[in-house]
C-alpha cells in the first residue's frame, strides 16, 4: 500500500479496509464486491461526478486479506492512480461484449477459493450498480464460488465516523449555515420560489460547497404540503412559510438540514408548531445516548411533540448521514438499529398542522459517548421573519 496524497491520510483508508476485513472474517466471507459510488469512494477516495453517467460500471474488490483491487473503465485511470490504490485493472468501456466481467471474474478467482463466498451488499439502502445480466454472467464465471449478503459488513463499518469524517461533515454544515444566512437577501432580490432555490444553490457554492446534490423545500400559507417537489415560479406572499433543505457536498461528505422562514409576521399556529419542533429537538439532543435504538429516538420525538399538543408527522424523523445524503439507521417506530458513538445523525421532527400542511425541522449531530454534539449551527429559537 502506497502513500499517495489523498483527501484523507492513507492510514484513514487502511483503517476502513481493516474494519471491513475483520467483519469479512467474522462472516466467513472471502471478499467484498463494491459497485456504488459511495462505497468505492469510502474505501479508495475516488471522488468524481462521472457517476452521473450510467454508461460504465465500476468495481472494487476488498479481499479478506491484502489490498483492494480496482476494476474500472480506462477513463478513470488517472484519477484512480491519484488514490492510494495500486492494483488497478482496466478495460476500454463501454464494451457490450465484455464490460469488465472477465477482469472482475479473474480478480475474484484470485482472492476467493472455489468453495468460498463473495460478499455483495443486498439489503436495504444498497444497490447493485451493474447490469443484472452481467451480474448473472459474473456468477456463472466464478462458480462454484457463491454470493452472500454483505449488507451488515459495509453498513456497520461506514456508520461509525472517524474524527476526520466528522470534521468534513462539520465543514459542510458550516458552509450550508452561511448560505442559510443569505436567504433573506435572496428572497428580497427575487421573491419567487424557483428564483430563491437557484439563489440558495448559488450561495452554497459561493460559501465553499463543491456541488449541491440536493436542494428541496417548499412554501405555502402557514406551512407546506411536501418537502420533495421541484420549485415552481409561484411568488412568495405574506403569511407563507418558506422551507429550504440542502444536501450540499464538500470533499465527498454531505450535510442535510433545513431552515424555516416566515414571509412577514409568523402566524400563531405556525409559531406554536415551530416552538414544539425546536423543543422536541432540544429534548432529544439532551436525551440521546449510545445503546438506544433508532425507534427509541422516534418515540421520544413523537412524545415531545404530543406533549405540546402537536400531531407528529408520519414516516421517519431522522436518519444517518455521511458519504450519502441519507444513511442507516432510520428514526422510525420499527427500526431496531442500536445507536453507537461515532454515528452522524439527523434529528428531523415534523408536525401536521390543522390545515393538513406540515412543518419540518432538521439538525445534524454526531453521537458521542455522553450524547449528541451539534454539527449544524443550531437554528434560532424563533422563526426568522423576512419582510417583503
């Protein structure tokens, strides 16, 4: 393993691979096949937006012993050679006759004995980024070696962040906070929802984001109907609540938190809902500890909102965060994932208003042995008012 400069010290990547290899050994698996952008970046530091093109698959094999093997299209050679990976095998892609399958099968056969197991992430929040037909061809080529579910292997390692990862997420949160501070001026320059979205994304880039993979939000009288719709040209009006939510990226790591703004004075029901969301978040920040389950966090948020006479929103009320916008676990009433120190989490309570509209509040924290540490600068206790 070499010492080429990377986004992190090479020792950081060594530690990640060692963690994966320990879990491979515990599971009796001989190698781990990774195909997604997040997993390959996590192990190698290979960071590119080229994943937006679906034309080429990319593979990384992490053997139970020894160094990882990258099997990649030749267009990625220069960038992969700038990472710490030294075993890089390439083909000219895309090749409809053999799109890297022979190279990958040879690498697997070198590291997995004929009666061995190849770990492949198969569970929730995983995906196989290669044609299904090629996956079946690969299994035929490497038989009698068999695939085994490696979801737990990659997730249990990735969910605990190093201090270097926490620092990256903290930096991304600071960038987003600076952009949120610019929102009143953005609204006053062009008070339509689509213009505000564009201005907010520009502010994120100006503040230091490498790119903005996700911008969501909404606006409506007293609240909003959902938080995933694209922005339209509707003008903002007094009495509207404007919400912006961002998954900006810096050095491959996301933030994910939102802020609510009132256009003009805050209505009484809106103020009460905002106060309840803020108080429920504070309560969970005070109470959350390693050893609790994800469903415990969901239950506590719901109880804190109901105590203030609010109807909690459905679905999950928080989740993991890191090299993807959302990671495991999910704060739902059925997620039994144990929370451990080093997890970076979002706390995301929501309430349903009498009109059927909703309000959502979100912060980012890292879970320490004695409780959460905020990574996103805490939202003001009172909703910011933007006069038009």
